[in-house]
């Protein structure tokens, strides 16, 4: 009798131990997988840095592309990307923020506005290459803008508009109602309230979203290839109607070649691209951090 | 007496203003301008659909829809040409399936670790790093595939081709991994703490709490993140173009060169197809198919989020 109850205690004890062992195994397994995933991504970056450091110097930043790896550089791609980003910012930020303001501050919750909201979240999921095709048919061929900077910028603006709108709406939503009520109570109109109170209060959040959207635009390759940003450009664009190349296109061009030297050049260009992205993301994080306090 | 007479005109003036609700033209103009901006998104969608349909219809005037949807040979540029889209769809499915096989288990395990086990300090470093990694341009993953993954695979499987679906699947899997991890982490963290406390109070271990309480409660968000990642993998272009090659192929193994829908679009556009030709129209038909597939996945993921969300207060 005593013996059997002892046994029962032992088995339930063992059962409990097994359950706890399973739990601790599971938690270590999850931790291991997480750090393996991060390590894998770190390996990617490490690989790029090792390959790319060789060609990375002032000459690389100030030369045009060339058939000879030693003379090749990314000046035209870098300038093209700067042009592109400035144009995209000019087009997409005003429209995106205006849309967000309209949806959050002005619109009534009717069917049209619900349709707009649903539509924006679906547009955010459309593959970038589809935007490229639309840009090709609409801007390059339809409006006869040719394979120019402005075609690329318009296409990319369509691509990142949903991102800007969604981020700006989130930022505007965090502005407390009491600020609006105070403004209305003092006799301000809707626009005066939105412009002078809601917009400044949500500015850091909007800025963060805009920076992240622009950094997405910097890295997008497929739409620009569709638009036909030239791969060999040995001049700098003077205006929005000029043809262009951009960093991701140049990288693609170099990666797609079979020679090892060009792969190294691609790695160098990737380092420059990632550095630009990192600076932008760091700015976004700093802004977010400052406003959280 | 005379003071009211003096005041009356002033008073009536104000009353008129309030009662008639004068239209402020400036305000009206601004509001219309903002509404116009909001309409751009609707116009964008309309333009996408109109362009894809228009070119698609003229394509289907030359090629029977049955040949396009059920044909198993995709030879659009050479004679005799053949326009069966299945090889491209198969290539996309192969890469997406492989990517999901890699990204879903790793991503989910990371999400569970981050939301259930990681200390605040670990979490606040790993999460931003993952978010940063999610922003790496896809062409970089293409580079990684060609210069690192494929040579590595070649030493393990000597018979593998230079361009192969395996390498594409691996890098696309790595690419969507941060997305699954961060979105699922958000979903699991939204599960209220009281549910966990209840499970622990009943004597459940952390494993049992996670798998039998937290995961089922956050399942809608987790499933939505899977679907979004799959949709992203289907639309992914540069990495698969560089890694998986340009051979439309219905191979069953991951070891041969294939071509995805997106890679085909890039190949044709690099060749500068003349407008109006059949090759040019195939771009739009393939893009339309891509658009419909990803749209369905996105709508499905939103539907799951709304329909199966466990609401806790």
C-alpha cells in the first residue's frame, strides 16, 4: 500500500519533471533559432563588407561606370538616386500627408471613404514590379515622358504613397482629441486646427514614416528596371527629363555579370547603398526616441 | 431705449452670420484639394486595373485563354511560340513554397522567443535589428544568393545548376523572415497578460502556456503575417531573377534553373520589347495574374484578421 502510493508520487513527479524539461528545451530552442536567424542576416552583411571593401575609395565614388573594374565608379548612379529621391519627396510627401489629413480630420465615415481606406491598404500589398509595368505603360509610353527621371519618380511615388499615408494616419491618430477640442472652442476652423495644431503635434511621427518610405524607394530595383533606367550612363542628369541610372540598377548590372571583379564592385556599391539607408533609418529612430520622451 | 436701438444692427449682423452658416470659400477649397489627393489612391487602382485589362484583352484576342491558363510550354519569343503560363506559375510556387518552408518555422520560433521568453533588454535590441534587416533592398539578397548561397550549395550538391530554385527559395526565405518575426511578435504580444497568468495559475508550464493558450489566442495575427509574407515572396523580383535564372521549367526538383512570373517580366523589359507586340502584351497578362494572386492573398489575410480576431478588453 505504502509502496504503491510512493510509486504513484514518483511517476507524477517524473511526469512533472518531463513537462518542465520540455518547457525549458522549447525556450532554448526558440532562443537558438532567433539568434541563428539574426546571425544568418549578420553573415549576409559581413559577406558584403568583406567583398566590397577592396574597391571602396574616393575614386569609386567619383567615377563613372566602366568596362574596367579598376576605373569603375558609381558617381552617375549616386547622383541619379539623389535626383530620384528629391523628386519622389516633392511628389509623394504632400499628396500622402494631404490624404492622411483628409481621412483623419475631414472625412465623414461614409462608403466612399471606407472604400478609399480599404483601397490604400490593398495598394500597399501590390508587388513593386506591377507598379513598374504601370509606370511603363502610363508615364513612359502613355504620357510620352520617355525613360526619364520624372517617369521613375512618378512610378516610385505611386509605390510609396500607401506607405506614407498609412504611417501619417497612425501619427495623426496619436494626437489627443483635447487639442482639437481646444482649437475648435477658440473658434478655429477645421483647416486651421489641422494646420496649426494637429500637423505640428504629429510631425515627428509623420517624418519617421516618410523617412522609412523614402528608404524603401531608394532600394527598389524592379520598377526602375521596368521604366528602363539605363544601365550605362556616363553623364550626370541636368533636369527631370534626362535619362538616368540609380544605385540599385547599377548593383543589379554588376551582380548579373559573370566576372568576379564586378561582383566585388557590386558589393562596394551595396555598402554605399546600405550606408545611406542606415543613416536614414538612424535618423528615424532618433526622431522617434526624442518624441517618446 | 436708445441704447438697444444702437446695438440692434450689430446684433442682427452676428445672428445672420451664425444662422446662415456662411460658406468659407478658403476652407472649402482646401478641403476639396485634400479630398482630391485622397482620390488619387482610387485613381491609381483604377489605372492599374484598366491598363492590365486593356492589354490583357488584346492578348486574349490572339491567344486562347485555355492555352494560356493550361498550357505547359512558355516560349513567347522564339518560333514556334507557345503561351502556356503554367511553367512560370510553377516556378513562382516552387520558390514561394521553399521560402515559406524556411521562413515560417524560423520566423514563428523567433516571434515566440521575442514575445514570451526574451528579456526586455534582448527584445529591445533584437526587434530594431530585425526591423532594420527587413529594410535591406532585395537586390542585395540577389547578390547574396549568387555569391554565397549558390557556391555553398554547389559544394554540398555537386550536380546543382548555377541558377537554381533552391538558392532563390533560401534567400527569399531569409528575406521575409524578419517580416514574419516582427508581425507575429506583435500579434502574440497583443494577447493579454491575464490569459498567461491564468494558465500558469492552473499549473501549466511555459511551453504549455505558449502552445495551448497564447498561440491559439494570437493565431489570427500570426496567420495574417504568414499570408503577407507569402504574398511578398510571390511578388519578389530581383533576388529570384538573379538566383533562379530564366528557364521556364516545370521541374519537380529545386536543383534546376526555373523562371518565376516576376523574373519573366524583368527579362522582357530588359530586352526592350516594342509596344503593341505580342511579347509586350505578355508582360501585362503575367502582371495581371501576379496582381490577382497577391491581391487575393492580401484580402484573405485581412479577412482572417477581422473574422478570427479574438477580442479581449
